[in-house]
């Protein structure tokens, strides 16, 4: 656990250590290059499908906004089609294929899938399986099988060939400015972006003008078949708990608890609202212990992210003090994006 200043200091140390391991980048590049070429040339087979499979992913490790993008697609499509989401279920304690049901929890599904289930369980089938091919097979064996499957964080899972790939990259760390692991955050070379059908620049500032967007598009240099969009995070005006909701403007002197890849945008947003708070910053996907919870019970009001809320809500001792701040994605050309997605879906059904 650390505050935001400690977090920034840690990030600076990480950058220093990554410079030391830079000589290992060519090895990582070679491994990922050979793997991709084997798939590209059909030596290792990818499985494609005759119904809509949409993948949301990225080239880098860390948070690029995949969860709110999946939710955007759910809202866009759920009223017209039977939808399922399929995730790996990162850091879940269960094994194999799991389908969200009344017994679901963050430990069974993982944080993000449990968030999907909590929001959409009446409208969407929420599944997890580290083997996406097997996961799709299991979904298609259901009595009420989905018409559309949304793959969460599967851009590098090339055993499945999605019909439409949405690649996310953050405004403040474009994949074109990053390096391969272990010196940077990229899981594969930036040329992997060529597999995308749409590229979305996420977490953009509100004041992003046409000239800057043009400069970013020029830097990315998209292929002719690729559409580029810009999105930003929109925070709710209310914080919610299991029992009620409160206007964000009415709260102050609270404790912000985060266990996400990058809490800086949230912290800066809350500061821009002139709110007073203490920030307890944990590692991404942090599993809170009983000792952690005992310490958190000392605080009168806790605000956290929706993803962290999925883990923390199970502790009864926090249910009267724990709130989360909902977010959603806002796209600069939403009508164009929506039309692109719907045209793909209709072409496959």
C-alpha cells in the first residue's frame, strides 16, 4: 500500500530498472515475432467463426480501459442480440470454464467478469476460460447460446481469430512511444496493431482539439482498413454503495482505496473537484487480507473503483462505509463507431 507520491516514486524506479534490462528486448522481440509469423502463415492454426466474435484488447500490459469498452459494447448490442462475454478471469481461484450464476463472486470469475455479471446478469451471459477456444465451445453448447461473443483482453490469444478486433492504447502512453517487455510495457511489437480493425485512443483529456488528434493519427499511421477513434472517461456525479447513492459533490474527507494499474487519472479528477481525501494505493488486482480490512474499518467513508468494489463488497464490515465511483466511455465519433460495430454484426448473422 502506498500514496500517490509513493506510487510515482515506484514508477520512476521501475523505469530505471527497465533501462538495465533493455538488452533483453531483442530476445523477447524474436520470440513474439516468430510466434506471430507462425500464426500469420497458418503454420499454427487460428480458429475462426461464422458468427460475430468481437475482441477488445491492447498491445501493452496495464490498464487501457478494456472493461468500460466491453461495457460500452454490451449497452450498444444487448437489446437486439443475445450476448456473452468471455474473459480469462485474471487471478480468479476457480479453474476451467465458469459461467456466471447466483453463486458468482470475484474469486470465481475474477474482478472484471464479476463486474460484468453484477451489472448485466439478466441480459448477458458472463463466462471465463483461459482457453478461449474451449470457452467459446462451451458457450455454444448452452441451451440459449449467444449470437455474439465479446472477447475481453484476447488480442494476443491468437488461437481464436476474432471477426472484429478493437485495439486500445492510452493517450498518455501510445504503443508507438513504448518499448517491448521487459524494458517497456508492450506484449508484442507495435506491428501487431495491423491486426486491428479499429484503434481507440483511450483516457484522452476533455480538451483534445482536431490538430492534436490529427498528430496522433499521423504518429499511429493506421492501415487503410483501420478506423481511429478517441475516447475519454466520464465519471458519474454520484458514488454508490450496496444500499444507496450519494452526490459526489456532497462528500469530503473520505479515503480513496484503489488496486488498479494506474490510479492517477482518478486521483487527478477528484482533486479537480476540490475534494479532500487520503489515498491508499494498492497493487493492481490486490487481494485484500483480513488485516487490511481491519485497518479499512477505521475510516468513516471509503470510495473506490468499481473493479475494486467487486472484491471489497464481500466484507460485511465495510458495507456501511464502502462506495464506488462509476465510469463510462465517451467516444468522439460514437455514431460512426456504433455503425461500424453494427454493420460487422449484421454481416455475420
